[in-house]
């Protein structure tokens, strides 16, 4: 984080997001990430991009401004969720005993 304010007393410093290009490495053969291999393996890059898009569609992504289909307020479950059965309208589980 060169050129950025460091944290102190348990408080984080300031930081700026880094622009990082897409890259692909064989971490078994090249754990130091010295040889970028995406050009040699476009099918792997395409497969990884499909997986990422599926997760963005479900979870959302602030980078692409995508709103995910499974995004909900942190303290709420959908009414049809099996976990929401037995909950009172105010939230905590109700006891059947």
C-alpha cells in the first residue's frame, strides 16, 4: 500500500482499490505466479468467467453494479425459506414447548 496512510491503534488506514487485469496461473507448476497463461488456455478463462457471472447473478456485484437475485436484507429470510418456519413476525424463533 505504498503512498497510502497506514493504520494505527487498531484502526485501518486509507486505501485505494487497485486496478488488476484478469490473469490465469498454474499454481501447482508456478506457485510464484511468474508465467501468465490465459492466452494459452482461453477455454479455462471462459469457464471461469461463466462461473463468475453465475455468482454475480445470484449474489450481486458492486463492481458491475449487478443486483443479485438472492440478495436480501441481512436480518430477513424469505417467507418460503425452511429456516423461517417457526419464526414470529418479530424475528426470533418461537418455542413450541
